[in-house]
């Protein structure tokens, strides 16, 4: 998606209110979250829409209740 904001691992962790950014890295390595590893020095980048996709099922469960 053009113009979709790219987030760092730390930014993703903050948006998801996770205490440890390593959780985001683990999700990226296992495929639970999709992103691009730019390099070992730069790290991962994740589209904001991908973070939204990850939390959508949780939002759907809350609205169904």
C-alpha cells in the first residue's frame, strides 16, 4: 500500500503496548507479523497496516461480545 508508514520494532511494541520489543522480533521471525529486515545494523521495518491487521481479530472479538 503506497504511503503506508514504516515502523521500527520499538514503535510497533509501543503501539501494541508491549513491554519488550523482543516479542515483536520473535513474531517477525516466526511469521506472526510480516516485515522487512533491512540489515542487522538497521533492523526490521513493519508497515502500520500490518500492525492494524494483527490487532483486527482482537477488535472483532470485543465488538462481538
